[in-house]
C-alpha cells in the first residue's frame, strides 16, 4: 500500500512540477521532498524530524494571471476585463465583464494559504486537509457526492468546486456565508467536517516550527499567527484558483473555431429559452449567484435537505440552493447538492423531465419559474453535455506542495477517500504518531 | 341587486365627498381639474440624453466601417452568411422559407430581410427548432423578417448593446417573441407579434430601451419591462392579451431593480384572453383582463394611453406581498414607489374583476368598474384628475406637480453605449497575464518556451510576435505547437506583443 501511494505521489508531483508557478519555492523544497520520500520508504512518512525541519520560504511572485503591484499585491488580469457588463453586475453574454472579485492579497499570503490548504494539521485528528474534499485533481471537489469528514463521517452535501470562488458573493450551497474568510473557518470547526476548535488549531500551528515564522512573513503588520490571518491566507489561496481559459472562453473572445459544430449547437440550446440553462447559469461565470428551488431528488438514503430555507428562514426557499458555476463542471461529478446524478447527461435529463417530476407528493416546494417542460430531444441533451464539457480549464492549477510545515503527509485525496470509504480500519495510519 | 349595491356605493361616495369638502380635505377632490396641455413636464428620469433628439439605437457606420452586402437566397443558409460576415457587413435575406437557428456572436452585423410585394424572408421553425435568431454582439440590426413556429424565442439577445429590432412579424412562436436581455440601448419598433405563451415583447434586465409602434396581441403578456431601467413604451397597440403592458420587478434575478419607465400613448384594449402561460411562469399569475400591471417597479409614468375594455382593471399596481408564487429575495425592494398617473383615457375597465380585487375594493366600499387599482405600500406616488376614473387604493396618491413628459423624447443613448476604454498598455498586460502566462513562464519551460527566450528571439520586433501568434508554426521540435491567437483583435495583439517584450519576471 505504501509503495503504491508513493508511486502515485511521485507521478503527481512530476506532473505538477511542470506547471510550476511556484517553481522558485519548489526548488527550495527539493531537499524536503527527498526527506519525505525517504520517510515513506521506512513507513514513517507522516513525520519529519523537527530538528531537521527545512526552512520554508514563501513565494515572492504572484500566480500566473496576476499582476504584482508596487505595494506587493496580486491583482487579477483576464480578458473579460476588456468588456463591460450591464450595471457592473457581471452577468450577460459572451463578451461581458465578470462579477467583481476578490484579489489584492500578497504573494506570501497566497502561498501560505496553499501550504495550509494542503496541511492535514488543520483537522482535529490530522487526518484530512482542505484538499481532501477540494482536490485539485477533481476540479477542487472530491468526486463523492456527499463529502466525508473526520472519522469517516458522511456529510449531507457535496463539496463545491473552488475554481473561481474569487467571484462569488455567497458561500456554501445554502448561501449562509458571505466572504471567503467566513467560509474558510466553517469546515475547520464543523464536527462532521474537520472537527477542530480554535484553541487546538492555534496551539497546533504554533507548535510547528515553520508556521509562526511563515505567518510573520505573510502578516508582518497584522499580528502574525492568528485565526483571522489563517482565514485570510486560505481566502488568498482560494482567490488564486482562476479558470477562465476554456475553449468556451476562446470562443467568447472571438475564436469561432474554438468550438466544433456540435458544441456550438449545444451553446445555442444552452442559451435558448427552451432549455433556459443560461438564465441561471449566466455567462461569463455561468452562475447568476441566486438561490433556485429546482426540485432534484435526494439520494435514496437521505431525507430532503431544506437548503436555503434555513438560511433565510423562509419556506419559499425550501429545497433551494445556490446556483453553482458550471466552469470545470465536467471535472466534478457527481452532481447537484447531494450528488444524486452521476453524469452531466443525467442532469440534463432531469431538467428535461418536466416541472416537479421528482418532487414527492407530500413535499411542498416553490419551484423556480424556469423549471419547465423543455421537451428536448435526446440528441439535444447530448449537445448540452458537449457544450458543458467546453467549460473545462485547469491550466492555472496550483502546485500541490511536496511537503507542508507540519511534516504531515500531503495526502493524496484519492487514496484518502478510498480508505475512508472502504478501509475504515486504516484510519490511524494517517495520524501523526 | 347590483343596481342597489351601486346606488349604495354612490351614496357612500357622495357622503365621503361631502365630508371631505366640509373638513377642507383635498385628497379626493373632484374640483381639482388639471389641464395637461402646456403644463409642467416631468423633471426626473434619465438625464444624459433625454432632451436630445436621438434617432435609433445603432451608432452610425462611418464610411470606412461599411462593409460588404451579402445576399442569401432561398435554399441558402443564413447562418453560413453570418459566419463569413465581418463587422460592418449587411446580410440581405431574399423572400422565401428558411428553417434554421441564426446566431450572431460578432459585432456590427445588419441582418435584413427583403420584402417583395408583401412576401418576406420567413424563418419557420416547424415547431421543432428552439430559437429563430440569437445574438450576443453589439450593434446588431434585425429587420423585416417573418418568424413563425419556433419553440423558444423569435429574436433573443444576450448582452448585445445598441440594437434595433424593426418591422418583424413574429407569429405563434414559443415563449417570447422579441426578447432582448442584459443589453443597453435598444430600439424595438414596428413589429407585429402574436400568439406568444409568455411575453410578446419582453425587455429583461436591460437599460435605455425604446419600444414603440408595435402591435402585440393574442399573447399572455403584451409588452413586459422586467428588472430594467430607463425604458419608454409608447405608441403601441396591445390588444387581446392576458395583460397589456407590464412593468415589474421579478424577485430572484441578479439585477434587482426596475425604475424610470414611461408608458405613454399606447392603445391597451380588450386584454381579456385567458392566461395560457406555462405553470410556474411569472406571467401565469397575471389575471386575464389586466390593461397595465405595475408590480414593485419604481418611477413609472403612465400617460396618454387609451385603456378600454380590460375586465380586471385598467391599471393594476401591486407589491410583491400581494402577488402569489413569487420567491423570496431580500435584495429586491417589493414596493412600487413613485408611480405617476397622468391623463389617460379609460373606459369600461374592471367590469368583471377577480375576487381578490373585488374584496379589497369593498373595503373602500367600491363596487363596479375599476380603472385604477392599487394595493400594498407605495411612497411618493401621484395622479392628476383622479376624479375621472373608477379607482381603488390610491387615497394616498398626491396630485402630481407636472402634467406631461413632453420634454423627454427618448432614453436612447446618443452615439450608442460605449465600449470599455482600455489603454493599450493595460490591454497588453491583461492579455499577457490573462492568456500567455497560462503556458509561458518568464523563466523556464512551462507548456511553451520561456518568455526570456521569446524576448531574445523577437527583441525590438513586436510585429514578429503578432505575425507568429496569428499563424503559429513549430519552432521547437519537443514543444507542442501553439494554438493561433487570431481571435484577439489587432490592437490587442500588438499591445500584448509589446508588453511581452518588456516584462522582467
């Protein structure tokens, strides 16, 4: 098992090396990588001898697509900045500006956030990191439908993709948080997600040699290591996850050949008023950031999730969820808030199935007005799937750190999920000894 | 029975009048007769170009911007012509039947049907195709077509600015006849639209729109101004719809407001068609027999319309709380404020109204016809010559301090909505960071070669980079070939090439 894990990790790292926006950092970490791999060979991969802890240095350059300002802040640049949007709302058609976004974090904050994001130290039992449910290899989701927290606890909702979360104004499926920072802290302290508490988290971060120093580097003027700064660093990293160079984007900017005929046909169905997809999944972000009650069924073993009814204390929003962006949607199966649908084709079939067809008799939902009876043909459903697949772009995928300051293994989430679901006896192997 | 009730109501109304007169109240004083001829004009509204005579919404094509004229004959594909057309071109479609979806994802295309002795270029969706014409480009003209039997929309735009949709016949075509969305500065005129299951003309989330001289009938909603601002709806003939003209805020949309709407000089007649909107659609809640509906919209002026034979009410004004089936949206203001009703000709409205309206009217001891019905909170609303109408719920309306909108010609933008102005240096940085850095690092190989190497190769020669990115060829055997970047316009290409030669890390 350890050997195959090692092989997987090595491959992953070779692949991500070539991406390399943090090439400078990676160079500093080559020695650490050696340590980690040596450790793995002797089955003590979860620990790095603290006396030999390497010195981590945070990146001093921004990720690609960001411009470094004179006051050391990373400012996003993308082709949609060449356009306007009506009332600056960031919704429209092909050549429309995006919604306002979060940027302006320093390279150091973004890079510290990256280390934290991949560090299992953030969970109560050091078993999972943010990346366990937001895996860069799975569109920053986890492929599970319903995510799994510490002790193998199954959650009620699927891990949303983090791509382009810099452009969102509300967070979580039920829109209960309103900033990346607010969002970042919630899973850390949820007993069914990472299960930590503020005191233990800060104590364990302080106990790692590198973190106080790294926090000092990233937050020299605002107090170094603190919960607030942890949230900012995670927000900074998430704000750097930009996916705006899909083939669809090339088409939008004017390359008529970027999509083939079937995909363009799919685009036209997508934006037609028969299917009405684009009325909620509005370009260019492919979400209008509203709540919609669409009446999807839950998995068979789950009772109805009331969703935004709780957030807004209104039965009108019972079963309502935030409209997700469709960018990189092909990478994040299964679909909907609880993963009921395995494929995009199934999702398209749901919308074509008729208004309320999956709502139980005894359930009262105020379905969204665009949930209708589009009566699309089978081939039109295929074309919709073709089009949604053109929204994929992972070219700015960040590097997975080869090591994190805690010395814990940067988990390969694929392996983690497999173990969590199928090999419950193996839980202790991921704990720091 | 009815006569007795009417008599009773009149007696009570008279008593109320006398009581008011005796107390010196002026709220419902029929002696307040205001002439709308030559009185004060509205001083609010969109100011930028309101006083300027703007003709049309398309920016004039300068002599060097006029392109070719492409002719499409029956048997040819209109879309094929669109694909070869360049900005500035005009596509002329000869009379005949065309069964296709035409989409225009480029700017400044004029798509013009040719009418010969009444025979039109006809887009026929055969009940199978979704939409007739979709466009996302700016400066688009759609003119002189006949469109029929599509499932979705006749003409739909998403985020196109500066458009004119003129002289089209849209018949029995799906959900919306003409549907511009998320655009600024558009003119919709001289269209005849009928048999539409939602709105015949639907202006959604748009700014600076002019809807004039259209005939809309046999549809659920005639003309709908939804979550839009600075719109004028004038000189239209809307008849035999479920509702004639609507101005409202639908909650749950990303753009939350409707304000600054003028509805004037329209014929709004016999809008009593049973509602055949899709279950759950916003318009499915419109009671059959509504002349004008104002829901939650602000700064709506209703002036000079002839509103006759609408059985629920001539003008129905309500807030979100008094509408059914709407979602919750804390970010949308639910109340219609500053509704301004100037002189209108109203006859025989509200003669067979719905129970909810009748019940509320009874709370004011009103029975019989209803020209104007208002329910729910409203602030700053006003009316002139209220004594002319059968009205309910406007006791709080003040007398307007103006009588006409004569000084507002149009809310269209002189010269059109302007594109975003980006300095060349900024343009270069945006394109470099937004596109190039996905594959090129400053130093070292990423997917493509290092920028350092590119700088060495093209030092002082940005044109060389421009030439390369338009038609890339393989330079390094062990690197993948670069995809062409010819979709960037010439200005952006040169800007990015220059920028690339100056970056230092």
